[in-house]
C-alpha cells in the first residue's frame, strides 16, 4: 500500500504507537506525545497529524479492528514509522506496509491565498449561505452536541456568556474530538482566513487554547494542534476555500455536505465556529 501523503505535524521519526481505534475513515494511533495520529484511506480525510495510504485500506482497517476486538486494551496492534516507511504489525503476523515518495500535506499556502481573496472585515454572504445550507441539509432532523435544546447545548450557551470564552470550551462536549474542540477548530480557521493568514489570528486565544490542551482527548489535542498551526482537517480547508470562491455556489454546498458527514456532530460544530468567525460577529461568537 503506497504512502501517498504525510501530514507536516506528524512527529519526527522514529517512533512506535499503539493502534487504539478503528473507524470507517481512520485508524487511530496513540503517540507518546499525548496527541493522536491517524491513518486514513484518502487525502480528503487528511489532517496535519495523519498518513494517507492508497490501496487496500479497507482490508487493513478490518484486520486492525479484529485485533482490537480480540485483545482490547492489551492488544499488540501497533504502527511504527522510521521516516520513510509506515509499518503496522498485528498479532496474527499480518504486516501492512506503506512506503514511497509521499507528498507532504500542508494546506497553509492554499489557505493563505484564499485569505487574500476574502473581504477585510468578514465573509457575511458566505456565512449566511452556509447557515442556510446547514438548515436545508438537516431537514428538521434532531440536533446533537452543542446544538438544539439538549444538556450540552444549554451548557454551551452558558459558557458563551461567561468570561474566558471560547478558550474555556477546550475538551467540552461529546465525541472523540469533543464538540468544543471542533468549534474552536472552525473558529480559528475562519479568523485566520480574515486576519493575517494561517496560524496568525487571535494570538491571545491561541495561547489560552495551547495552555488548555491537557483538558481534552488525544484526538481533540491532535485536532487543535493542527488548527493552532493554521492547518485544520482537509474538510475544513475545503470549506474555507469554498467560502472565498463566490462564483461557485455548488462548491460551497458540497463542502458543507462533506463537513456535516464528519462524526455525529463534529462537522456541524466546526461549521458553527467557522460561521461565527467569518460573519461580522466578532465578540458575539454566534453559532449555527
């Protein structure tokens, strides 16, 4: 299985990490620095701490999932990276190997170019369009996480009105990447689009979020490390690029649909933060 992409924040080799989770889009590794690393099947699911492999990802994921089911927390499933080759070995002796001339995944140049096309103050029309698209796509379905009228949504509204928001929502809410982390990733992406480029906007918030990373999960920490560096997950990158491409409404609609397909509520939470950042409502932190 050739290794097609490596996120630019993947820790320096060599290292070995346990395989701790398998989902349809990603295999999750527990690295010693406390932040997760992902192995994904396509570049469209990339993030700054991920590998993308081409080929039989589905078979690899099934074998890894079976290994975890048998061994639980004591499973011997692990992956090792030597700087060139990613090898994932399983107890049954199955060895998945990915090597080759992988492309470094770093979306910051693309985001910087998109920011130069954005209005100086906001992208209010794009924000309104995104909100309308979310309502259409949801089509009355019950909302989860920090949306709707559930316990997490009520707690989120109280946190928005309290001092220290939004740094206070690091690690808050449900999900392998907590809802608060998803919202912050979207928010930082939007502010970067309008203020100075990737990793540049809201320096005070960035410092506060970095100091709070110990409150979140390994997956949440990985997500926020990418956002802090100005490199959110690929689906948020595409949402940002589409928001500045006013001539292609279909591109924005497809980006919203793609985002809503991430996790139970992760994509919608990230969209909410992004809209709050780009819609001329700085200081109010309005959410979808």
